[in-house]
């Protein structure tokens, strides 16, 4: 089984569509024969994705820094949960064990993780697909900022074009399957 790392919010956001999409994505990734790798918590969208994957019979690996154990409440149903020293170690392990990456709506942590994998790919240290589940056009302003950076000569347009963007879990997972060796 291939491992799909999901970055998303430790909060649920203001729109019910975010929670619904996170649950649908967790179920769909299991049906598409992916194992889930994620931040290990049971709160927010990350908890929704993990619970949906578990409910669908999926295999879920959490990676959580020790200092977040109480804040994000480690999900009790995970098959594997790695406790690491800090966020850098978490991202490193996620990069190492995952075959592809997907971001759902989230905040600063989500963008940090997403930008890290994009930067690694830009530097040719990573050759794995990166996708965005663009629920209710959540990522449109951010993609606009990236496009502006490309127009200003700071990012190659090919880096942006290489992102797999879709509005539904099924569409995004189909793109990932086509892009994963």
C-alpha cells in the first residue's frame, strides 16, 4: 500500500463543508487503496480525516511531537503513532515515509508543511506528487499569491503547475494515482 500524507487543520474552520470534505477524503483514500499518514491528533480536520479512514477500515499512521500530546489529543485508534521531539522531526519523518502529499484547508501549520514539501521538490530533493483539496475554493487566494510570485520571477511557473488541484476527493485521488509511480 502506498502512503498518503495529509496536512490539514487542527481546527475545523468556519464552514461545514470543510468537515464534510475531510471525512469524505478519509473514506475515499482508503477506497483508493492508500494508507494515511498525518499529524496524529484527534482534533479538527485532521481528526476527521483519520477517523473516517479508520471507520473505512484503513491503516493510519500518526506522527506527533510530544509537546502536542495534550493540545491535539493523540487519536486513540491509530495502528501506529510515532512520538517525535519536534515539528522538524515530524516533517522529516512524513517526507521520508510518504509517497504523496495532500493539503486540505488549514492554518499556519498546514501551509508550513505544504510549503516545505513544495520547497523540497523545487530543490529536487523530493519527487513525489503534491495535491490540494480545494474545498469551496479555499486555496484560491494562496494560489493567487504563488502566481504573483511567479509573475515577479521568484517561483518557476512549472512549480505551481505541478500542484494537483481538485475540488473533490475522488478527482484529487484520481490525479494522484496518475502521478504516482
